[in-house]
């Protein structure tokens, strides 16, 4: 057993969670930062309508990204649990099958995206004003999407083996390159929204090359040979079963964006779509540390669950819940007390009045109960880490597919644009309550395992 694997089962949970979460958090924050800076540069360097173009392009990007999460999260969970159980060969087959399947999926998804680009953008809520921006941006972004999906998959596998620092390096390198190229292409070369797109795909390709270098040069403890790429349907079934929750969460975000964009197109117009685009980037950045904690938590939980160490499973869950709530409390405070400052970062002075008049009340409403959302995110991730596909799928679907979409449709008809904003906190409250019920039920099962285990085995 190498040291990284030994630490997963023996090192103190607070130190281990910090060790795995901090690199993931930093990497994801930097990754979210480039999306934030990308949007700021587009807003300041082009116009707020260009942000609206990014907003209606987002659903297709999210759908393509979802395939990376589908295979990446599923294989990462299987890899960490297999390593915890001492079954290295199954971990290697999981990684090989993940790369094989995600490549096929990525190429197919991108080809479909190109074939039906304009149809998708109109479906996603593009107005006549926003359509040219979205088309120009996505026609470039699709080129690099295959490399991005492969990098997402690699990062999950690398984190699952316990090397969070390498996963962080891959994410940070791409983000730093992206920010630098954004400034160069948008402001120096005056390439507009196309400059933002080219900066993104070049940076994605650089991240992909680093991931390939790490996996291909023997630095990873996951040793993949040609035989591991042979389809193993028992492995693929588990990968897709566990990864489905992450896929649903990501695609449901895409469906929500489509429904919200179209509702805002009817009740608020182009400016309202521009505002929701800014909110999406802001909330992503403010909540990204929660997902960093989740990425650190999952391999620890999966490893110790596989190694029959339930006390450690419960300890990492409790610490993750507390840490997530601290982060969401900060996000709530910023949204309530400085919304005008946050929104002003994205727009030109001549557009500021219009955006703030819509955006300030919207941001405060949208983030009004974000304080409790960390419970839902961590709870859903817990079931993924334990390899329990059905509850993880239910929880991943709950907030957006089952709750938010109907809320947006119903409340927008009742209260117009205000109804759209209110839909978010209402859905959050209900989904957190349901998550808490399922998590508490699962904890009872884990506590029963603790009671039944011999004292010598409890760790």
C-alpha cells in the first residue's frame, strides 16, 4: 500500500480533508475565476449583450460538460472504492473504460452540436440581439470541447487516487492561460467575443496536454495498459450508475437555463437575460469552494466506506457539512450587502443603471436562502461517494428538474420576472429539507454498522 492510500484510511480526517480539499478548492476557484474574469472582460470589452450571448450559449456547454462529469465522477468513485478495497486491477479497468467511453461520447456530442447550432440557440432563449454573439462564441468553443471533457475525466481519476495537487495544477494552468489570453485577444487584438472563445479552447488544450503527460509518463499510481481499455460492462454499468447523478445535476442546470432564459425573454427581455448571466457567473464563483470540499470529501468517504471504517465516513461528512455552511454564509452576506458592487464589475458605465435596476433586487432574491444550500450539495455528493446511485440521482434531480423548472413556469405566469427570481429560494428550501431526511436515514444505517462492528475494527 502506497503512502497516499495509507493516509486515506489512517490520517486524521481534518488534516486529510484539508489536504485533499484545498488543492481542489484552489483549482476550482481559479477555474471559476477565469469564467468570472472572462465574463467581466466580455462585459467591459464588448457589451452586456455579449454576456447575454454567453448566457444563451451556456446550456449547450453545460450539456457537453455533463458527459465529462458522468464518466469522471462515476469512474472516480469506483477507483477510490476499489483502491480502498485493495482491488487495484478493478481501479485500472475503471480508468481505462472511462477514457474509452468518454472519448466516444465527446466526439458524438460535439458533432451534434455543430449540426444543430442555430436550432439549439433559439431553443435556449436567444433573442435576435443575442443570437449573433452566441453563434460566434459557440462555433469556436465546440472545437475544444473534446479536450475539455477528457481533462474533466482525468481530474476525477487523479483526485480519486489521492493526488489532489496534480488535479489542481491541471485546472490552474488552464485558467491562468485563459485569463492571460482573454486580456490579449479581447483588449489588445480587439477580437470581441471570438477572442474569449479562442482563449478558452487554447487553454483547455493546454490542460489536456498536462493531464496526458501525467498519466502517460508513469507518475500516476493508476497504471493503464491497452487491456484496460477493453469494454468491461460490469465496470461501465457502475461508472454510469454512480456518475448519472452528476450528469443529471449538470444537464438539469442546462434545462433550467433554457426554461429561465425563455421565461426572461418573455417577461424581462434581453437585459434580464444579461442579468441572469451575471448571476450565474457570480454564484458559480462564490459556491465553488463548496464543490472543492466535495471533491476532497468523496475519495476519503469512498475509500473508508470500501475499507469498512464507518466512523471515518461519518466524521468527514460532518466536517464537510460545517465547512460548506461557512462558505455559503459568506456568499449570502456578499449578496445581501454589496450586490451593486458585484454587478458593477461586469458592465460599462453607460449600461450600469439599467443592469443595477434589474440586478440588485434579483441577486438578493436569488441568493436569499443560499446559507443552507451547502447541506444539499454535500448530502447529494455523499451518496455518490458511497456508490448509492438511486438516492444520488434523486437528490441531483431534486432542486432543478423536479422543483425549480415547475416553479419557474408557474410563478413566472403569476408574478412575471419576480416569479422567476422567487423560484430559486423556494426550490432551495424544499430540496434541502428532502436531502436532510435522506442523509439522516443513511446515517442511521452507518451508525448501525458501527454498533455491530467489533471494537478492534472501529477506526
